C-alpha cells in the first residue's frame, strides 16, 4: 500500500520541553525504510538547515510515532512540514479503539502489542550516546511499520489523520495567551480568595462550614428549595462533580455552588502549564477519546478549568480573539445522518427547541423564547439529554418537572423524530451484532462486554463532530490562521486586530467547508464572538462568578497597590 511513495522516512527527535514551553531540539535521527540510509544530526547541525535533510514532498512519506512532537521540532527549526504524514501512534489508537491495553498506547505499548521488544534506554549524556538513544525509537519504528502495515486503513485516510497532527503541532506552538500577572495575583491570594468566595457565594446556600462542604447543610438547602437530588445506592446524596454538573444545568440556582466547588478544587494546587511566553501550552492528546476527539488534561488546559477562569485568556496588545462555534452541531449531524426531515426542519427554524415545543403544542405557534422561557428550556434539556440514555426520573430533575412530564416529552421526541430513533436503534443493533461500529472517516469503535449501549448510540454523531473539527483545524491553520485550540465544537483563534476580520472569515469558511464534507453538502451555521484587547475571553456560564472574583481582586488590588484596577 506504500508503493506510491519513492521514499519512506522514519523520524525521531530528542528534545527538552519543560511544562508550557516550546521544544528545544537536541538531535534528530531519520532512516529511509527501504534503503536503510541513516541521517544522524546534532542541534548545531540542524539549526543551519532551512528544511529537513530528506525529501518531504508528496512523493515521500514521513512516519513518526505521535508526530505532533516531531512536527513541533520542525516549527521551532523553521522547516516546512512534510506533505504526507503517517502517524503510527494515531493508527495504533485506531486499531485498538475501545480496547483496554495493559501496556498502554505509547510506543512501548504498540511494540508489546505486536510482540516486538523495546531496546533498553541509554542514560549517558554525550552527544553520540544521545544520538544512539534517539536512534532506538527510529529503529523501533522500522520494526513496528511492517507489523502494522497489514492492518492499516486506506493510506489516504491515514495521511489525513497525519495532516491533523500537523495542525495540532501548529496549535500547540501558538497556544492560548494567558494574563500571567492576573494568574499570579490569583494564586498569591488564593487562600483569601477561597474564603471570600465561600462567604459571597455560600451566603445563599449555607452549605459550608469554614472551607468544608457539609452534606447535611446541603441536604437542608435542597429540601427548602424543593430540589430532588440523585442518591447513591446507600441513600446518601451523590456529591461527585458529574452530578453537580448535571444538576447545575437543570437548576440555574445550583450553578454558583457547582462553580464554587470546582474553583476551590482548582485553586488548591497550581497545575495550569504556562510557557515563558505566557501561553498555555499543554498536550492536547489528539485522538485519545474513543470518538477521535482531543482529551487534554482538565487541570492543565485553561479551557478545562471552571468557566470563570477562561477570563484568564486575553489577546496580546494589538490583537483580538474570536470564538467560532458550530450551531447545534450534534443535532444537525443526527438529522442529516438519519435523514430525519422533521429534525432537519427544526434545525432550519433557527431555534430547534422552540420549534419542537411548538410542534407538539407545548407552546403556541406565535409563542416566543422570552414568553415561554421555562417551557423551552424543558424541551431543550430533553433534546440534549435523551440521546445519552437519560431516564425519565433523571430528566424530571433536570427539567424541574414531574416524572410524568419527563416521560411525556420523551415520548413526544420519539414520535416527532421517529426516523432518527429508528436509525439510532439500527446503529446500536449493528454495533453489538458485528462487534464494531465505524465512523464516517473510518475510525472504528470495538464493542466489548464493557461497552455501554449509549456509547454505541452516540458514537456515529460524536465521531462525525470530531472529524468536522479536525478538517476545520487543518484548513484554517494551513491558511495561516492562528487557531489556538479546538473547544469541543468550537475553535478559538487569535490575530492582529487589522487581520482579525479576515481570519474570522477564513476560519468560518473552513468550518463551513468541513461541515459540508461531513454533512453531504449541507451548510451548517457558525456563530462568532470577538474579544478585542483589552477585553478578555468571556464564557456566559462563568460570567457571574467572574464578576464576584473580579470584585474580590479589585479590593485586594486597591488595598495592596499591586495591579492597575482598570486592567481587570
């Protein structure tokens, strides 16, 4: 399957990269697979080159294991990227998606999976020994490639995934700009901020004693406000983060205490990885999730933190940020894939949740979002939750209604969108009958005894959303847009203010083109928010808590004279 390539290069770099920093290259070893030709170069030799010392045109194939690391070295060296990339890490993850591996999915794990022993590490610091150590990975690739070849996907799709790894390398190279002075101010005063946040937020709940969350106090508040709360088998309140997250979506009054708990946990220990250039550079972990999505650390990645902390993201002077979001991405994917015309009409209405409620008579035909806010929210929650197997009891809690109301809306959803549900049921049957379910871009989920029905039910839609995001990242970054990171179904970009509108337009078109590639030509809508310096990135769900934190910080600033209040 590799006959189309005149040369096949197996490449590995050795480098150092402290948390948050771009790599400092030590050396590189490259081996041409067929001829055995070997290139070993030290840092001072590499920096003199203007491009890689081997063919990187479309006639050659570049192979690495977790290629974003090697491509990050290309970026710091100023080398153009290879035209065709095969990442054996990505393909190994694809081959074993859904299967637990004792040795993990790193290079050692892949070698072990195919019965290939890894050579021992070298520890000496001399140049020759480091090069020898670097060559062990290159030699390992030469042994791993023939073992993986019979199981590789279509080489065109393999190279497409390699192309996304190049986009990841670019995004990691740029990374989200952080207001480091503000971050340092927060952490320097974290104990005071924690206590004052508790005092400010908890005054409406009374759940804390000092800095300790008391379950009996929380139970009392729930009873007083008539909020049903999920219980453990023991009968105790479920107090895990996922339960608080779900309930905060169902009950807006729970959101402040949920964000407070997350904030207290995050402030307990500094984990956000910031480079010397003030950017949050951390591993995005591409393809790590079963659906092909990235899976960065929720504590090291700024967009994994409590939502108010996203205001730490701030463009540099003279620049602006933009947040571009596919509107109701999963709903339109489900509508197009299942060919459900009713669901497609709901999406095209501009407000699919209001449309659904009107269609079943829950809201009159001339009713508006503002007039029927609660009823629309109930139907929105059901639309977003029902595909994940949420039962009537849990849904009743989320919609602040009775179990009967929840069952009624669930039944209405099945009746109105019957074509979608028939398609979804067939996908589940197919998955558990054949033992595998394959995404639109050939990414298989292997079904094991541990696989949940809802994992299979949602796989085709979620993996299609991941593929859409990957295509958009490739198209935008290849046109010079500084895509800082993907955030589930959205992209965050940065550009000099005079270029921001142009780069938003490029990114928007890239996202539309990516959507059309996945949705059989259907044009999905893109929503855009701009944050021009000195404005900060702002998440509407974290706005209230950010205002409280900002007030606390302003008081500290005024008292201690450490920071310009206007800068907040």
